[in-house]
């Protein structure tokens, strides 16, 4: 049963891409929620920030001590903040804001690079602290002790890494799904290539794998159909070879049967080994009979091989009456002259069949020839013609002549009838039981009424 292919390869890959995109989006959402929850659980705690603040204060104290920095030295404090500590720093001296890293970012580069001017500006922008600092640390600057409030983005790098991974991993998943689908197709193509190589090596029993419903599967199905066609053709060739071998064996035997006595009679005539003119005439007559047998055999063989070579024949649609009436009338007249009694029962109906006119003549010639050779003339030959089950059937029945010479029989007459019937899409069936010989010719009805009552 041939498989229906409905989905193109482009459509299939588009669906895979949509599925991969949906999977990547779902994975991104799940990964984002999970990663954020995990990071918040780890880093968003007072203990974590207190520990990080302590390390940062220690670093600032060391920096202030080594560089002898005052509490309002904006330039040096900015350098420390910008060295990658990722914090917001505020310095209060006597509850007055003398340094704020956020406010300092709004000044120009000239102010940031000029240490003297930054100090004077710092003195001018002392702002009252209106809010109570939640966490502050006391640090000894060059100009005395000051309160330092810090807010560090200590987990920022971890969140950045998480955000990058949240983008990269879904992209990798998308690419992986696409590549997996492509790899599956490539693997299938490699498998088909290996199976085709097996076919090239002569292994036609190995089935071609048909998987999916796209163009590749369609190609695989076509290759498998080709394989099956090769098998059928090879089987047909082997059958023809076997038939040809059997035919050559039969031909050699059948031709030797009349050839041997013919050579004997001709040898006797050539050597004048006869005692009277009557005996010589007898040898001549017998030689002629054997030569006639050889001619009949060669004609039948020629007809058989000619039909093999001309398998394509033209068929014409004719009525049941036109196909059989004249042939049966001629058959009855000829057999009657030869001393046979023939009973013909024709139940004509208004149906048509397809025949080849030349084949029909040769078929009836073979039927008459077989009757003359092998039918008992003391019993009537019965011929029935009727329409049954959408088939026109010609049934010829005769009694077998037990005294007939079957040594000259080649069987080509029946073979020719069967082959001609087959080429007309019809059928020939032979039944032989006890002393009866029945021939059935079945023709398929193509149009008209199949009512047997006519």
C-alpha cells in the first residue's frame, strides 16, 4: 500500500523551529524565575551584606591610612569608588555630609581632576543630613574621625552572570533542537545511502526504510518501489529462462520423434532398399507424413515465439454474436465434413467483449486441429456458449480418442491458445478427467446486459 506524503520538508523544519523557539522561551522563563529566586535566597540577606560591608570598610580604612586622605577629599575618594568596588559611599563629619559619591558624579571632569578645587567645592556643599543612617561606620581620616555610610552592589556580578546565562542557555537549547532535527534527517539520509549501496551490490531483499512523510520519505518510497520492480522483473526473467530451457528440451525431444523415422525412410529410399514400387511409394508417403509433422511443429513453435515478441496487440470491442457466430458455424461445417458430430448450444446475449480478430481465428484453428487429432469421432463434440457472472464462456467438450498417436504431440497448440487468451486479457482453462477433455475460454464482459436469458 502506497503511503500518502502530506508534509513538506520545509513545513516540517518550520514546525521544528517553532517548537524550538517555544521550548527556548519556556526554558528562559523557568530559568529566570529559578535563578532569581536562588540568587535572592543566597545574596539578599542581612548577614551577607554585613559581611561584605565589613570587608569594604576594612579596604577603605587601609586606603585612607596609606594615602593620608581627609574626609572631604573628593578626588581620592572618587578614585577608590571607581576602582571597581561597586558601592555608593557617603561621608558625614559632625552630622554634615562632606562627601557623596552620587552627587560627585554630576561634576565636570575638570573638578574631578583638580584636587585643590575639589576640596573647596566639597567645603561649600555641606548639606545637612535629614535622614538617619541605618548602617554607618566610624573611620579615622587625616582630619579626624567621620561617619561613613556605604551601600555595596556586592551581588551585581553574580546577577550579571545569571542574566547572561539566562540568555545563552535558551539560545543553546534552540540551536540544539534545530541541530538534533537536522542530524536526524542526515542520519536517515546516510542510512538510505547505505541501503542504496546494498541494492547496487545486488542485495534486493533488503527493504528500503521509509520514515516520515516528507520529500525524503517520498524518495525512499520510490526507491523501494524500484527495488520491488527489479525483483519482479528478475523473477520474470528467471521464469522465462526456466521456460526457455524446458522449451528447448521439449523441442529437441519432439523434433527427434518424427525426425528419426524420416531419416530411416529417406536412407532406405536413397540406398534403394525396397523390393517393389509399392514399397517405395509407401516409404515416400511415410516420409511426407513425418515431414508434415515437422512443418506443423515448426509452425506452432514459430507462432508461440512470435506471440512472445509482440506482446502489445490491438483489441476491438465486438458483440457476443459477432465474435462467435461465424467461427462456430465454420467449425461445425468443417468438423461435419470430417465425419464428426458436433452439437452447438448458443445462448446469445446483448453484451460486448474485447478480442483480437486474428487471434480468434487462430484459436479456433487450434481447437479444430486438436479435435481432429485427439477426439473420438464416434462421440459428439459438445460446444456451449453462454454469459455468466459478467463473463462470456465458450465450453468445448469431447471424448478422448485412446487410439490417437500422442507421440507427435508437442503441446504447443494449447500453449498458443493460453498465450493468445492471456494477451486478450482473457483466460483458457483445460480440464481432463477420465476420457473427457474440456476446454473453457472465458472472455470478460465490457458492456451491455449480463442477463443470461437474453
